[in-house]
C-alpha cells in the first residue's frame, strides 16, 4: 500500500503488526474506522479472525493468496464501517491501548 509502512514482530510466530502512515494520509481514517467497527461489532471481528485463520492455513507460503482472500470481506466491512463511523461520530481512539 503506497504511503504505508508495515512492521511485524515475532518472525514466523508473529505476535504483532503495525501499520504506520504519515500524519494526514488519506488511508488513516479508513483504517481507524475498520478497527473501531470491529471493536464495536465482535461478531464481525470473529468472522474476520476465522477468515484470516483459514486463509493462513490455506496459503501458508503465499502472502498474495492470503491478502486476496481477505479482500472481499475487507471491502464489505470498510463500507459498513464508513457508514457506522458517520452515524457514530468520530469516537475512535488514536492509539492502541
């Protein structure tokens, strides 16, 4: 993703990853809305978690296959999150607790 820096911790047993953007980047609000929507909708977060686990097992050495497998789900949640955020106001947390 252009303009993003991505950091991982844990190597093959990854425990964390961080997306970083320059302040004011157009993708920040989308990422925060996605995160906040999932935090407020645990059923959707569970679906996403199960999808990622299935894709990780299906594409253990194919990051493109893994990412492509998440694409449709992410687009649907992005759309829901955009509408949810517009109705909820700007209540997101700027930092991870």
